[in-house]
C-alpha cells in the first residue's frame, strides 16, 4: 500500500515536481514513535555552468562558489551531525542516509588536479577556506585525517573529465556542532532564514534535537540531450525533535515535576491513592504546532521561489485520520498525495503559517520500512595498551542478501593488526568478505584506511572484529583533555545491492568511538630529562673514569690516608687549621 | 663420555622445559608477546605476524607503521605454517635457536679465551666454571626462557652474536664474518662488536698459526668481507621487497625512535617528554653516547677482546633505543665466563638486588599505570631507571675487576693491596 | 668511591653480623608504630575535590513533588515482583523502562562454583543523552538483592523513578545506563565483564546493546519495604575487588553532596557513630585495611573498579528523618556532577586510607610502614646469606640458576685456590678494617651448595598449587571437611618433611641457612611488590609472617618446641580460622565465598596466601623442625 512508501521516496516524489526551477525549498514533517517528530528541510538552488564560470551568482552563494572555483572542486559534500538515529524505532533514515554524516564534521569532495600532490594541495586550500566560512575547525583535516576512498563513495553529479578527478575524504569526529555553524549555513540561503521554511530554523531547538544533521551538496548536473550543464547546490537539515522537550518554553526549560493533578494515574492499580500514582502513558499522539515545536512562527513563503502551482513548501506525512488544522491569515493551498498519507501546503506570501495537530488517539499508523542494515560498533577489552574493535551488522530482510562496503578511517595512533581481522556470519560458514582494500597507517603521516566489500545472507548477523594496539604519543601531541581519550571516526557503510533508486546511494554510519591512550605525566619533562641524564652520566662517568685513569698502589699515592677515616681526618685537620688561624 | 651425556641432559632438559611450557600454557606466548618488557616494536612476534600477513597478501609491510624488522625474516617465517593455527613449528624453531645459542656459548667457554688470551693471562685463570655450567646459566636463565616463549626475534640476534663470538674465539674467519653481519643486519647495533671480536679472531688465528698474520691486511680483508656480506644482505632484502623502503622502516625507526612504545630502556620516556626542537639533537647525543663505549673499551682492554665484547653487550642492554630483557639475558649469561673476576667485584650484591627488585616491581607498576589506571607513567619509568642503573653498575664493576686483574699481572707486588686510580 | 669502598669494608666486620636481627626487629616495630600514628592530625589530611569540572552540589535539584507519588507506585510494583519468577520480574522491569522510552535489554548468567549454581538475570536500560554521541556513559545500579540478601525494594524503585525523571532532561552529555542486577556481586560482575567482552560465553550471556566507555558507576542500596523507611545516615562503600579503590574525587563528591547539600551524614566502614576520636579513626582505618586486604567484593560497585571504572555504593543505615527523595536528590546531584566531567577521573588519589568520611591518609604517608615490614625479611635474608658462608658474593649471581656441576667444579677450583691465598688473609688481620677491602678477593670462602636449597624452596612454592586448586574446585559441602584435614595436616607437615629429610638426606647447617635465606628473600621481595598493588594485604601478611625472620634451627628441644608452637598459631590455615572467629564470620561461608571470588570476581587473595605466604611458613617451620630431629638424635 502507498502509506508504506519509504520516507525517501516521498521526499523524492515531492522534490521531483520542481527539480527544474532555479530555487526550491521544502519541509517534510513526519511524526515518529516515542513522541518524536522528524523534520527534514531541503533547499535546492541551480546555477547554469556558464554563469557560474562568469562568477555571476544568483542563488548559489558567491562566498561558497568562489571557494569551489579557487580549489577546483567539482563536487562537494559537507556534513555537520550530532546525535544518533534510532533505527530500531524510527526505521529508515531520511534520504536513506545519503544526506547525513558521522558525528562531528565529515567532508568529501572530487577535486580536479593533474597529480595526487596537487589534489592534496587544493584539498588543503578547500578545507581552510571552508573552516573560515563555517566557523568550524575543518582546517584540522590534515594528511592524517584524509583518506582516498575506493569503493565507498561515487560521484553524484555528471562529470566530464573523470580521470583528473580525485576523491578525498576527511572527518572530524570530535568537532562539536552548534549554533555558530548554523548561522553561516543559513546565510548561504537566498532567504537567509528571514522567510520561507528556513525561518523555522532556530539554534536552540535544532541543537536540542535527539538527532540532527546539516548537509551541503554541490554537484554539476548535465542535461543529456542538449548537454548544457548547471551547478546544483543542495542544503538540507534533518532533525528529530523530542516533542515534549521542544515544546518547553524557552524562558522555563527546566523539566520540573508536573503537578500531581496533571499526570494521569493508572487507577486500576490496587495501591493507587492520592499520594501514589503509577504514571499511565496514554497511547495518544501528542499535540503540537509548528510554532511550539520550532519556537518561531513560519513567516510565509520565500518570495524568491517563482510562483508556479506545484510549489509545495511544507508537507506532512501522517495517516489520513490524523487531524491537521491550519492557522494562517494568508491564502494557502493544500494538496494530498499518496492516498492522503502526504499532505502538502503551498505557503502564503507575507503571512504567517502554522500547522496545528491536536492530541489524538490513533487507530492506524504508518508502517515504517526497516533500513537495509542495522550496524553497531564498539571497543572491547580494557586497559590503555591494546583492545579490539567489534562491529555487528544485521540484515533484517528475510528474502534477499545485502552487499555493502564497510569503510574504516582510523587515526594513526590506533594500530590495527590486520592478521587478526575476523568476519563471520552466524548463518553460514564461508567468509563474507569479498574484497579488501587496506592502506596501513604511517606514524604521524597518515591514518589507516580499510575498505571491505562484504555480503550478508538474508536474516543473519555479521560480526567483524580486529585487534589493535594503542601508540603512546609525544607529550606535545596530546590535547588539553588528554585523559578523555581520542575520538575514532564512525565507520561508513554503503549498501551496494539492493541498489539505490538514484546516484545518491544508501548509507549507514555507526557511532564514533572513544579511544583512551596511555598518557605520560605532563608535569615533569624537566625531571625526566634530568633523571635519565643522571643515570646515563653515572654509567658513562663510572666506565670512562675506569678507562682513562691508571692504577697505583694505595701507599704510592701522595695524598692522606683514603677511605672514610682519611677523609674525616683531612676535614678535621682543615677545620683545626682554620680555628688556629682565627 | 660423561661430559657429553651431561650436556645432552642439559640441552634436552632445556628443550623439554620450553616445549612443556609451550604446550601446557598455550596462551602464554601471545601474552608474553604483548609484554613491553619482553618484546619491543623491533622484535615483537605479533608485529612479525602482521608483517608476514601483509607480505603474503602482497602489501608492502614497510609501507606502514607496524613492522620494523628485517625483510629476510619474512620469507623465512612464511615457510612455516601459520603460527596462529599451528604454532608448533614456530615454537620449535625458537627452541632450536636457544639451544644453538647455548651451544655457541659453550664453545666460547671451551676456548677459555675469557681468562687466557694471546697477550694476557689472568692470575686467577684456574678459577672458572665448566662450559656446561655456563651453557646451563644461559638455558635456564628465566629471562632467556621468557624471550623464547614470547618468540621475540631478538633471540635470533642473540644467536648470531654468540655464534660470532664462538667463531671468533676459534679463529674461523668466514663463519665469523657471516654470523656478525647477520647479527648486524637483524639488530644494527651488533656492528659495534666488530672491532673487539676482530681482535679476538686475530689472536685466535695467531695462536693457531705460529706466525701472526699482518694486522693491516687482516683487518682490511675482514672489514671488506663484512661490508660485502652485509651489503649482500641489504641488496637481497631490497630485491625481495622491491624497494629500499625497508631501510627507513627498520634502521630508520631504530635511529629516529618514531615508535615510543614503552620498554625497559631509557629512551622512550625521555623522548616522550622531550621538547620537539631538541629531539634531533638528543637523538644524536644518545646514539653518540651508546657508540662511544666501543672505541674506549677496545683500546684500553685490547688484551682481553672477549671481555670487551661481553661488556659491550651489557652496554647495549642498557643504552640502545629498544632494549628488552633478551639483551639483559645475553649479557648476564656472558658474565659467568669471567668467573675469575667475581672475587674482585664489589657492588654485585647491590646491583643484582636492584635488578631483581626491578624485575618484580616492573610488571606491577606497569599494571598500575596501564590497566588499574591508579598509577601514572612515572611508576614504570622509575623502575626502568632502577633496572638500567643496576645493569650499568654490574657492567662498571666487572670492568673494574678486569682492570684490577690486569694490574695484578702487570705488578704482582700490588696483588691484594688496596689501589687508587689517578 | 673511597667512601663506598670504606663502607663496603665495614662489611667484613664480624660485629656487623650480629646487628641484622635487631635491625629487622627495629623495622617491624617502626613499621607498626608508623601505622599507629597515622590517624593523628599531623599525618592525615582533610579530603578535597581536585577535579574542577565536578562542582559538587552546585546545581539545584528538582527531584520532588509528583515524582514522589510515582516513586511510591514503583515501590509497590517492585514489591509485587518479589515472589515472582525471574523472567517475569525482568519482563515487568523492562516494561517500566520501556514505558519511559528507554532502550532495554536483559542478560542471563549462571556460574557453577563449588558444585553450586549461581544463576540470575540482569535488566538494564540505556538513556541516550541528547548531548551525547555514544562515547561515554555513567551507570546507576540498583541490585535486586543487597549484600545482606535483603530485597533492595526501594533502591530498585528509586532507580526506576530516576530513569523516568532523567529522561526528561536535555542536558545529559553522557549516556546513562540503569542496571538492575540479579544480585549484588555476581550480577554486576557478569554485566561489566560482558560490557568489556571479557566474559566466558558458557556462563554469561553477551550484551545485546552497549553504549560508550564507562566513566563512573553509582550503586544504591535501600532495602526499605513498600511502606518506606526513614533512614539516618548514608553508608558509603568504596572497596573494590583485590583492594583496588575508586578515585577519591568520586567519593568526596558523594560525601560533600550528601552532607553539605542534602544534610545527610555519611559513614564508612560500618563506623556508624564516629566521634572523630583517635580510637575511632584507628578502628575505621583498620577495618578499611582488613576489607582491603581480604580483597573481596563489598557491594555492587566492587566489580567495576578493576575495569578502571570508578564506582561507589550508597546504602542507607539507621533510623532517622531522611526519606527516599533526599536520597534521590543526592543521586541526581551526583549525576549532574559526573555529567560535567570532561575527562575520565584521574586528578585525585587512587591510593588512600580513609579514617573518617572526610579525612584521609595518602600513599606517601602510609606506604613506608608496609615497606619496612617487607624490608625486614630482606635484611634477615642478607644476614643469613652472609652467615651461610661469610662471603660478599651476591645471592643472585648470574650462575645461581646453574645446576650442581658448576658448583662442584668451582668448588674444586676454590679448594685449589684457597691454599695459595691464605697469606693475604693473615695480612688482613693486621690492617685496618676499612683497608681490608681487597684481600676478600682471594680469601677461601666455603663454597655454597645453592642447588638443593633453591630447588627445595621452588618446589615448596609450587606445591602451594595443590591447596589452591582443591579449595577452589571442591564442592561447598566438602569444603569444611577439607579445611579440617588441611588444618591438621599442615600443622604436622613441617615435622613430617623434616623427618623425611633427616632420614633421606640430612641437611647441612649451611643448606638450612640457605633455605631460610632464599625463602625470606622471596617473601620480602614479593611483599614489597604487593605493597604497591594492595597495601593492606601486604602489610597484614607481612605482620603475620614476621616470626619467620627470627625462628632459627636450634638443638635446644624446648626452644624448638616454643618456636614450633608459635608458628603453629601463625599457620595461614589457622590464621584463617581464628581471624574468621575474630571477625565473626562463618568459616564455611568464607571458604565458599573465596571459591566464588576465585571463579567469578577474579580474586587474587588465595594466590598470595597459597603460593607466597603458606610456602614461606612451611619452609620456616621445616627449618625449625629440623632441630627436633637433631635434638632427638642428640638426646
């Protein structure tokens, strides 16, 4: 049935309508279980290749465009992410994971260059420029954090001279994404968050979400028949809001205990009394409005969208029985798709618009399709010397096997032993690994890059483990919070078959890991230098003292009697002499 | 023949002990291979396995930060069955290596060059232990056993060093050159043993043939021989790995200490705490210091070349970048050759007590630092200081004894009298 | 140089050899005296929080109002689960967690220790912190049964209520794991083992869901029934398995929050009315040392500490006016503090003796006492070595591991040598003491027969494996019988061994001395190493073993008898018995617990007792018992 259309298809479905137009924005809302709400914003702007090359920018922001030109970047993908997508409860990821990144910052780009070195040089210019633009420490993506994936990524755009394109990929798992990254993100939009759906984006709510990811994708799109190309820039924000949390007013964010009369008690319990209350969770969908949830009103549509009939800026995906009231002074239009499970609205110009969903008891729900894979990764063992990584990947489908690429990009101070790599599937004995690409780390020069192409048979679980050793660093190489440990970038999983509907692909990312390293004592470089040198001096002095000097009998030595006694005698004599003189 | 029977018993017992430990505690080798006291980044068996894995899968093991050991080990060990499934063959190899080393050591003891060389014969020359006893001292030394169980490749280096000594004391030029260049190829620092052992070889040859060969031609031929063999080894490895990258990955790491994994030596913590601007300078100083002992000792004690070589091994055990208890084991089993010096040594008790305490407290403190998290790096560092101090005191003391011994020969009238150094 | 050599020269002085016994006696006396002065103000310090991020008690707590009603309801729920089967219990607990939108999983475990099965199930729920990225987590434990085997009714209910309450906050920068373990010792052990994948699949189920690296764990023990119970004090438990302690900052934070923010008094080591007098301080310290020395688990937190996860247990004691809400607020505030942590707790002390809830003694101050005790053995062993052959040759010369051949060979040489080198010895007498350094080189030393003493010491130490194995594998029902047999057997063992030796291979005086020397050297060295790992254990064993450095073989039968009697009392097996009586514990229970500790918690105490202390005792007594035989022969 249609209501089981995957979220991805829905958004694509709506998006398709206006792919041609120069600027288009759209918000898709979808209530998820556990009283959460998925809001995925999508802004797409086009610029014809010619005008782009003439630096005549209309919708694509000049600041970014010039950076791309300067760094000869053909295709760019930049991600800022926080939080975790709970696949067990929420089902498939928005855009099938193709518009999200690992925790922190993730960046990959196809750069045009003659040689690897040139490509890397341009990559550095790109990262530095972007870090300035987005107030993020993207410039810390250096050689040790950069890899050149082989199987995990493929270009989304249509490229002319493919051979000269170099794919580089870097991650910053420890980067804390926050409002200072959102502001420049909004600045890139034509309506700058003043009007249109972008007026809903507010730092406080966005970064209070249980899961949120901001993506920027730039790619060339060529029309096949008349071969004229255009540069397409796509910005998207996906967030999962905890409705109860984000409905809290900003002036009183503290979740104080509700007054007793406001919590519903289970009166069926025998012990239920005025002072005893077993909280009942009434199986109703919570009520909410856009303004409550986002903390700001939706200020009409962005005037830059040229006015055609099929520009639906706000869509909500709920069962048909869910009542959705509109509160707006301006004139808007509602359209329904997919047997009423998808309601879209054309926003009024210059007037506020609000969706009001009352609290409601639901009889039907949308059945959410499972993701192609469930993936979890963790570090086993304890101690700061060595450990082992364990990735558990589950294939929920009962019918078809899943082929995928598993990409690990590890920091150089985490040294995996590839000969301990074991992958086994619980349902079959043959090794699931079909192809391996491994580039070992070089101390202080590059990180480990491991790509595995694997196949999981239907309804079975794959366990991947490998041991690693933790290097100990120079004391200048530790961050200020050395005892917290170091973050290891999430593993990227790309599903190869079943094939994705379009070139964007299907991606799943694990959570990042915390790697505690052995730490030296930072307080005592001088003591160490002194003590070690002392020991060496003792050895050296002792031995060379013996080597260079010559033995004679004790009685032949012209000095006073040796030994403790002799020394004492000499001292006493000296003192006597002094006293005598005085 | 009684002695042979007793020797056979000795070696058989040692082999049995090792194999027994291998079979009774199958987890022990991998455990020891992970202990920093036993296996260092340049000798660890686990890293060798990784190198083998990459080598057999046509990835260059030297294009990575893990494998820092000699290339020729790869084809050698790739012949053996995979140790993670069928460890027996590998274990056997290491047991045999130990036995051979002990045999070489016994030969050295047999030759008696410890107390009586061409230009010098100690006044206490009759005070010596039988070669079997000395071999036993090596075979049953717990440090040696641990090294063997950990299957650390420093056992091979030790084997070649001991063989070189044995051949030198027997005057066998070619085998000596081969053995020494292999040792140098595996461990790099053994090259410093060349001069004293060359003198030893020269003495042995002179003793054999009544007419002493000309020193110059002798030196030149052997130096050329050594360079030729070592060069051959390097070229062979280059051909094997298809590039000269291995130089940087093996000797480069030893020289520049890019891997700071803790060990029983003095370098690692020093260079963790060193300021970046001075790193290169101190690397130079440390290497100069480690190398400086060789000329001094060789010149001063040229009459007792074997003693010089032994003392140098002791100095290696303290002052090279990646020492392990294997190096200490080598030195401590060479010392008994000089039984005649023991009566002249003075601080042996202090030193040995220090070493013993260190070998008990070291693992405890390492545990506190790495696993319990309740102690910090200084705990283990302090113990490595004690360990190094203890060993260097033994070295210095034995040196004193040797010099005193020489003095007794030069000036018998001073024998038993107190002496001064001026 | 000259200085050292002259000091070394003193070594030749005959008088020196008389000193060591007094010296080691002095060490012991100082060592014990040292411990006794520690509780004084001069040697202890007030506790303080050194990790700035913690900010204990700086937050306002909101755990009140309707939460109280919810708590009462949950308490009823938990009470209703008490006599239900384990699966249903887990199911219901899981449902309550699930109703608060937490991820829930269960873990079964069943160990087989000394023919008994310890089987139960853990339930745990993970609250994914809104600000967290699954890299760090803190644990809140409510064991289903506490150490006294009472159902932790209100404790579990509190955990459930807090789970519901914490879920509403958006400030958590770490995941929070709520663990309801089947019992207080085995359950948490099974869970934490599986969390670090250090578990044995045969006994323990792997965890289905995990979070990040554990930063800290807090267990709550509040066994009040469905109608509640107002308590007087919080009893803070902090001993980990094998005597490892949590970071002092965690302890301080808890104490400071409870006492200054919530106004709840804190007690430690069952000293419920601590009036801060010297006697009570000392008593607290000694109790702490005993429980540390035993190294057993003292609560649900104990199993976490070996994994470098700092953990404590808060348990309610006495009758007072504090209610569950104040306990809840304490935990809320404590978790807010832990939530602030940027790094793993590392600032403060890991080695300390607490003499009161807010006074402690740091390692630098107390370590010497244990070291002195250990050193006394080394001193005696050195003295014995010197006595065994008036030589300055060190015990561990590199050939000491060599078989007899070398000795005999060397012996011949010595014999040959000794004749020629008498004469300097004569000279020596005329010279000054400190000048007599060199002649020792050639004096005739009575060559030592190292092999037999070495072998006998090593064998006895290896034989320790037998009791270790038996006591850990025999069925609980036989343990006490086994123990009795051992108690009698070991008392007679030395005599038997000595008799056999006198029959088969009479020991020379020198060998006897060497045996004692090696055994004491080993004991001293291991105790010194142990002192850094588990101070109390090393100290206690050291004190109980002190007689070993004074007993000697003698021909006086009465003296031998006295010595033997004295040793018999200090036989480790006997010590176990009377100390169990002293501490009011049932020996049978102790033995079973020990076996359980060995299999489940990875307890090392038995190893120290059976492989270090017991062999040392046997050797010492054998040496003494040798006297009986000779005495017998003589008269």
